[in-house]
């Protein structure tokens, strides 16, 4: 996945996962999981990953504090 595709996928997923972070404190809120996702992508970019692996990392990062 190139960086443009990664960014588009993250933007596509945010409205879908937002419901899990409504009324959450900052330490477990949407901004936090977006920051975690950005950090995970930075690390993932150092490896030769395929599209599915990127999607797994992105979804895991975005949902790691759900409920």
C-alpha cells in the first residue's frame, strides 16, 4: 500500500469506528487511537508489508481501545 492509499483507508475507517469512542476520556478516545494508528503506520513502513497486513495493523490500532 502506498502512503496515499493508507491515508485514504484510515480516513474511510474513522467514521465507522467513531461510535466506539463516543463519551470516552481523552486517554482512550478517538484522538488517542488515531495517534496510535499513525505511530503504528510509521513502524509498519519500515517493513515490506502487503495491503492486508497494513489493513490489519490499521484496524487493530483504531480499535485497540474500543469499549
